[in-house]
C-alpha cells in the first residue's frame, strides 16, 4: 500500500471512514467494527484497515463511535481551578482511576472566580459532548441545579456535601472534619478563636467546615469571632481583619477553611510583624500541599485519593447498570495533621 501524507484532521478535507474503507478494500461497516474493537473481523482484513488508517491519517470521531456503540465510555468531570492543590490532586486521581476502569475523562474547569452560572454552562457543554456520566467536583453549583441532570444520565457529587435523594454523593465528611479541628483548637488551650470561611454560595464544603467549627467551639464554651469572606475565590479575603484581631488581643487562634487562606494569612501577617504562633495560632484544612509539615503548619488532611477512587467506581457501576445502583451519600473523614502553628 503506497505511503501517503496524512491530512490535517481539523481541516475541511479531513479523512473519512469511507475513504479508509476504499483504501482497504472493505465496507464502512467492517472499518467500524475494527474501530469498536470487535473480534468478528478476520486478521488479514484488520491489518489492511489499520494500515489504511495509518497511511491516510484517519482520526476516528469519539462521538460517532459512542453513538454507534449505544453507550458512551466517557465521563464528564466538572472541577474547580486546579491551581488549588486539593483540586489538582483530585483531578489527577480521578484520571488515574478512570484509566484503570477503561473510561475517558472529559474535563471542564471554569475560571475559578466567575461563579455558579459559568459552572452550569460548563455542565451543559459536557452534556453536549454526549458523556455517559457526570462527576461534579466543585463546591459552587447548587445541589438543586444538579437534580435537573440526574434523570438524563448518572451524576455523582464528588468531595462536596450532598444530601439530595436524587444525587449520589461521595464526599468529605466536613462535619467530622470540623469537629476534629475545633477540638484540636480547644485541646491546645484556645478559648477565643477567629473562624474564617466563605458563605455557601462561594463554597459548600468550606462553608460547612467553618460553620461546624464555630458551633462546636461555642458548645465547648469558647468565644468565636466569625470572619466571613466576601470575594469569590480570593484567598486573601479576611486576612486584614484577622491581623487586627490578633494585634488587639481579641483572639489567640484562627481557623482558616482552606490551607491557601491560612498560607496567605501567614505570609501577609509576617510582613506586618504578626508572627505565628507567637502572636496567633493557626490551623487550616485540606492538608494535601507539600511542605506544610516543614513549615510547622497544622491542618486537616482530606481523603482525596479515597474519594476519587470511590467516585469513579460508582459512576462506572451506574453507567453499566444504573438501576442496580441505589442512591447513597457516602462520607470520608480526614486526618488531623498537628503542627507547631497551634501553639504549645
């Protein structure tokens, strides 16, 4: 078979399946069977078809193959900005587990500061690509908005609080995490604490963490100063308020709903002469960032790997036989990472 220069697969003159069939001297149906992995094609014909594909530079259409097979093997993943180490690790672990399960991941990652409407647009784009299931790993889209997709295809809420009976949830146990953080602060002798976290519309997970820490500390007899963040996706939000509280001696410790918020505070506070833990003890949450232990920063490590593994396992089961998978809300508790930043 003569060697040919492949055409640009994105050009108007891209190679078609019909051309591959003519080159190999077979029908289009035979080419389709080879592309779908069918064992019904004779080895000699298969070799001719593969040689024609290579010679012509044919790029199969994943969407067309999925429609022909009657079932998509791709899953859509909606995730927050992976500059956040927690989302970056989750993205990597979902991809790894999907590879092991023979699934293709199509990722939508909206700009982190643009909010829920843009994330909903991203979900609709994933649906337009005919994915076979959705993994929603962002704390911004409301659960009520996810339920509209549940009748259409399998949906799994990943790493975010979930209690809707129509949506399967594989989540971090933010209530348990909040309890662990609050008790760590209390056990280190802190009775006046600032709690920095965003509202629900900015992050479901971080908001629940903060609200739980606040409630538990108050149950333990502590005074709590709530420091709400008002800017979407901005780690520095609330930092100046906490610095003022520390300088005035109003609080002895601060809980930050993410490690990024804690790290930003430590950096900015040091620049104005407020030292951790001399002037203020701190603890964060996420715990996946490398180097926290060397900096002596306390945090709570969320079980990203376990949540990713289980999420892919569930979506694969639902895609194979949705009726056999009942809706559940699974939660996985993290592990406290003690550090000198909590004080003696």
